[in-house]
């Protein structure tokens, strides 16, 4: 995921998302690549979780890490 300062200066504050799948590419007309679709759904859920409750994501990320 990319967020560029230039976009916000030009009036567009939307991140740019590009997906590259090198592992198991299925290229055929009318064929759904379920592995790619599953990965995309996981990415959407991750971003949605971060947007909807960023504090919870930070807590989960650092759970188990002790400060000394």
C-alpha cells in the first residue's frame, strides 16, 4: 500500500493499492483464481480492522512484548 505526499498536495488523499501475485497465477478466461481472491479478502479484512479500530490493532501487535 502506498500513500504519497504528492497526492495530498494535489487534492487526492487516497492511498494507492497494487497487488502482485507471483505464486500461483491462473490465467484463463472465465477462471477465478481462488488463492488470489482469498488473499485479497484477507488484505481487505486487515485494512478494515485497522481503519475501524486502530487502537486494538496496536494492542494485538504488541501483545506479549514486555518493556524492560
